[in-house]
């Protein structure tokens, strides 16, 4: 009876530890609770091996609990991804846009110059089509730095005949003002209201001043949305924290900003062709490819079994070598 209680206690501790780690990742901003779950599967297999080999039911329970918790994280994350995919498809249908769950090479080439790359980044749930007569793309962007710092953005991109160094337009914050006092100054325009409210950065200050003329600066001052603006090779982009504004409003702001920068696009009816954002199809998939918890679970269980087998073989080899060389046998 004591062995069963020890196993149960170990299983509860192992399961709660894994589920708590996944919950903490989500609170920290991670897109998925099962990030790095392969290592947890491997650790679970090692705990099972040690527990069985040493006759320790608590350790066996901890391994079993961690294994069950890992499966739970994968199922939880897969269900969340499917729910987000369905919501994105519903939004796309409501806006009259096409849905794709993976970006094309064209979009992948645009993003690095306008958004932070981090250690890992991901472009997901791309909606494309025409909005108010302009070609647009709406997508989610996630950045991971060292597995401890996460950023999640909603982005809208409108193609335009733009070249040259990117121009970054953001809101002044307490930290940016502190950096300015330390010597990291942004581009100034000689207008106190604008300079105090906006943070402008570019490797080509003259081009930034040329693009952001009086008309554009006046338009920026008239908007209070929590949106940052980018002007780079291939078009303009508006970026905000995930959920900070509605998809419709983000598209409105992007196309308005595009026309303010390039009035001829609004006056002459010149429209950039809608870009192809998916190598496969720009339609609503019956089942998004992003949701494959079953495959992840099978892979994780295989990792756990493989670690246990490799560990057992390694321990046996070490003990056999020790016995064969006269250093002691079990």
C-alpha cells in the first residue's frame, strides 16, 4: 500500500510540475504551452528507467505523471491552435479575404527587414486579398528570445513601390526617452509635438524626413491607436500587440497610411496586384496543418521509450565493463 501511495504522490507531483511549467510559458507570452516538450518526454523516460531500475515507486510515479502531463500539454496546445485557426478563417470570411496557414517565400523575405527576428520567429494565419481597393496581408507574428522572452504581434502589410532603408515609426515611451538621454537619439523633425510623441529610426535620416512630410506627420498626430508603422522594401506595415485592435481597424489604418505616404495610389486608382501568400493554395483548408497533436504525442512517446532503452543499454554496458575488468559486479 505504501508503494502505491508513493507512486500516486510521485505521479501527482510530476504531472503538476509539467502542467505548471506549460502554464507559466503561456503567461510569459509563449504561443504554445508545449514548447520544448520533447525534453520533458525524454526526462520522463529517464525517470521511469531510474525508478524501475532502483525499485523506487515514487520516481516511477513522477516519470509517469510527467509523461501524462506532457501528453496533456500537447493536447491542450493542439486544441488551442485549432480554435485559433477556426477563428482566423471566420475572420477571413467576414472580411472577404483568403486564408493560408503557412507563408510564402515572398512574405518571408519581407518580414526580416521590418520586424524583430529574435532567436526564433513564426508567421501564422495569413489573410490576403483586397481591402478598400488595395492589396493587403494580415498575419500573426511571434518572436521567441532564449525561450524566456516572447512577443506576439498582429501585422498588416500593404505592397507598394518602395525601396531603400526601412523607416520605423513608433510611440515615444519612458524607456526611449531614457535611451535618448544616454545618447541613443532618434530622428527629429523640429516639431515639438511630433518629436515628443513619435520615435523615428532609420539608417537613412534624410529619406525618413522626405517620406514623413507635413501631410504624413499631421495624419500620424491625428491617430491614437496603439500601432507602430514600418516603411521598407516592398511596402508598408502596421504592427500592434496581439489583440490591441481589431483586424478591420488595423487594415483601415494600414491602407490610410499607405495613401498618406503615396497619394497617387488613392487618386489614380493604381493598385498593386494581390500577392500570392501561399505556395499551395489561398483557400480555406478543411483542416489546418498546424494542428497535429497526435503526431506530436507519438513522437514524444517514442522519445521517452528511446531514452529509456538507450539508458538501460548504457547502464548495462557500464556494469558489464566494470564486472569484466574486475572493478566490481552487481
